[in-house]
């Protein structure tokens, strides 16, 4: 799994989604773009990929598309409409784009193709700092919950992602 931390300027979301889908198909990889404000860290997305793949292998997936299944796990939700809030939108986005495939060279080629898109502005570290307020609100992590544990925010988000597996 590779991550492209970047700024995107998306004029037409449907076009952007079609473009990244075409790049994924051409290179044999899965691509999913996230609004970085909703991503706790790299481990958050690694765990989502792991659980999505396990659900697909077991025939327990909700979505037909692997990228959407990864999004559902990353969001800790079974409803696609609610999970889509975690994705990028039209306009300026601080994003993290996940690229996952079986071959490192295919991932590298897909990353290069993503950087050629009109929507790509520049590479930018987007996971270095967390938007704790947005993450807590999205994942329904309360102040009381945070106060009752010494677990990191990343660990609490990881728990939400894992709980999706249990709640099926």
C-alpha cells in the first residue's frame, strides 16, 4: 500500500472519481481518495485495507467495489452515504490517496499517473497533524471516552474500524 499525501483541486467530482478508477484499472490497483481531516494515520488505512480484504475473501463485503469496501472500513460505517463524507469533494482538498496492488511497480506507476491529473496540485504532508475535533466528531469519540483511557486517538479510531467487523 502506498499513500499520496497531497492537495487536490477538484472541479468535477464524478470526473475525478472516473479518472482515478481508470488509473486503477489500467495499473491493476485499487485507488481511494480521502479527505485527510478524517484519517488518523497510516495505520488507520492499513487496518481498513486488511479488514476490507478479509471481508471480500469471506464473501461478507457490503460493496461490490474494493475501493468502496476500503472506504466503509476506514469510516467505520456500513452505510455508503455516511462513509462518503470521509472522501474528497469538489474544491480544494488536503487529501491522502491510497493506492494498493500486488506489485510495487504498478503502485508506483499509478502514483505517477495520479500526479498527472488536472486535479493534482502538489504533494503536501497531510497526515503529520490530526484534526482531532473532526476525527472525534466523525467517529463519535467523546471527551469522556478520551478521558477514561490513555489510548491514543489513533488507537480509538482503530477500535471503531475493528468494531465494524463485529457489528456486521
